[in-house]
């Protein structure tokens, strides 16, 4: 390591080398060259990946940032205790998945990793520290963290801050470099305000002061959950309207454009699709709903639970439409799935709609040909196993294959399902693809990214989310395209 002398202005460590911790600390290291930053994790494999040329996280622009700052003032290590002892500020960026069992199963956040990190800090630290919540946590977690850490044997005092992340996978580097806001919550005490000021000082190296927002702890913790809930709500809302568009002859993209031009509403997150996924939206909404229930706010909880139910219904509706359009029978038919990640420009597959659609199609005994430019075959196989996607008694190789390119996936297929909005899917040679498919050849565009008019002229039967044309939902309904659509 390149630290021959103690010339660092400040020292920061981050516990957790995942999707949030790695990129966040990389950007902080880039803009704070006088600050030493250590990212630690108990996974040797994860740390080895961060120290290699093949990072464990795919994010456009991240490779270049890591190459600039790694071993300059950003270091990756499994020596968690040494980093805790050495650094002045400790970010906790560990995974907080939804509980699978016990009280609140399926809704409440599992805080096992958070508590483990808090107890380790309390055990190791021998001088005062500022501890920053970077994980998405339930409201008033900071109070619990304070209790755990204050019960240390060294008489050390800690200041707990909330600094939720608002980055989106695929645009994380831009989100971190030019955020809409940085939110910092702290205790409204003298020492709490001093801790908030220290964290604000770090961000002020590259973020305008007016975008650094300070609040109390509870407002900061809740703001993260509410922000994700509102974004997911918009997606579920437009997806609900997409179903109405399909049966009334309206076009969901035209409706969204008209609605989004109202400055009170705005155009963002109004793209109808097969459904939202990722590690945050569903988890945070369920967490918010559970929080409301624990405080006796059943009506509020029901409201947010319906956002998730609508998303689940949209994924099921997409898969059901595929079966219905293909004469109600897809047994043995090859279906090419274009995309497996939950969104473009990431390799993340957590809560991806691809798994829900795949599970439904496999129940009908379709054969799936999978392709994604950034998701490895091993990851797909693991996801199928962990999410019980395969029918009982079936092996992955019996009902699915992972292909090296989209043309191979579509070769001999009866249908293509576009699941992820990768830009490359809009530029493929669909005449070539059509020529090598079984007929009639179907395309189900779950992201509305393709040129549907051109596809129909080639000969494809097209179904797109929220569009007034496409394959009928009834087996005896004739395929119909409005004449004006092809003019």
C-alpha cells in the first residue's frame, strides 16, 4: 500500500463492499484525495474481486474511477478490526434483506447483518467514532444502534448518523457525482451537530452546499423508504393504466407523455413495463408497510401493500398474455428471453421480473433460451435454484439454456420476450432473427423499446405493454393491427 507516512487529513472506513459501499467510497476517494478510505468485508472473494481487474459490481464508469483511486487513497481489505480501530468515521453499508421467517416475515427488514456490524464496532473501538448508517434501515434503527454500541466495555462514545443512499444501479456514478441531494440526519445535540458537520465536510469536496440537506435522524431514515415507495408507486400506477390501455385502444406511451407534461406530475418513472425489480423498491415498500402496521396504521399499510401487489400482477399478466396469445399452449415451445438483469446497465438480478416470468412459463413446460450481456450463467442458475423457479422434479438443463448471444437464443424459437431494456435489443437485425424462428413468430416487448411498426411489417406478431395492437387475448380472436398504424 502507498501509505509511507501519516499525512491523511481524515480516515474513513466502510463496512460492506457491495453495490452501495464500493461505488460510494470510490467517488468519495476520487474527490477527497487527502482522506484515506478503507472498504472492508468479511468475504475474501468480494475483496479479491475489488482488488482485481474484474470488479464484483458492473456499473458504467466505475472501472475508471477504481483505477484512479485504488491504492492511492482507497483500499480494500478483510481486516475489519484494524479498519475500525484506525478510522475516525465508519460507514455501515451491509445488506438488510427482507426477513424470511419469524415476526414480520416477508415484510420486515432482517437486521442481523446490521446488528453484527454494530456489535463489532462496539467491541473493537477504543476511541470515539462517528458511525454512519448507509444501509436502508427501518425508522429509529439509529436508536437501537446507539443502545448496542453504548453498551461497550471501553466507555467509548459514538455519534450515529443517517446518510441514506439515493443512487440507482446503471447510473450510480452520475448519481453519486451529481446527486439531487445528500441527506444527513443526526441527533440535535452539540456533539450530534458536530458529527453532521464533519460528514457534510466530506461531501462538500464536490457537492454544492445547497444540495447537502440536514435533518433529524428519524426524518432521514424515513425519507429513504418514502422516496423509494413514491417511485415504485408511479411505476405501479402507470402499469395499472397499461392494462386499461390495452382493452380500450389507448396507447400507454401517449398517455404517459400527456400526463408527464403536467409540471405538477413530471415525466419520470412513467414508463410502463413488465414490472419493477431490484434490491430496493419491493423491500422498502414492504418495510414501510410493516412499519405502519406496527404503529396501528392498517389503512396506510394496505395502501402501500397494493403497490407491490400491482407489480406482482403486472409480471403475471405479461406471462399470462404470452400463453394466451400463443393459442393457450407453450408446452415444448422455445421462448427466447432477452435480458435477465432487473434493469439495463447492471448485472444485478435481485427481484428481477425475469424470474417471475420464467417461473410462469416453465409451469406451462416451455423451453427457455436465456440471454443477458452482463449476467453470468452461474448467476442465472443460482437464481433459478434459490427462487424455486423450476417445476418440481425438473433440472435446469431440462427446461432452459443460457446462450452467448441473442441470435442464438432466438434461433428456432416460437417467441421472444424482451425483459430488460438493454439498448442493444433495439438495434438487432430482426429480419435475420425472424428468418430463423418458427412461424408464426411472436415478440412480447416488456419494455416498449422496439420498433413495433417495423417488426409487424417483417411478419412478427407483436404484443407490447399498454399498446392498442397486438395478439388478441382470446384463442379465437383474430390477429389485428389497426390499418392506420402501418400507414
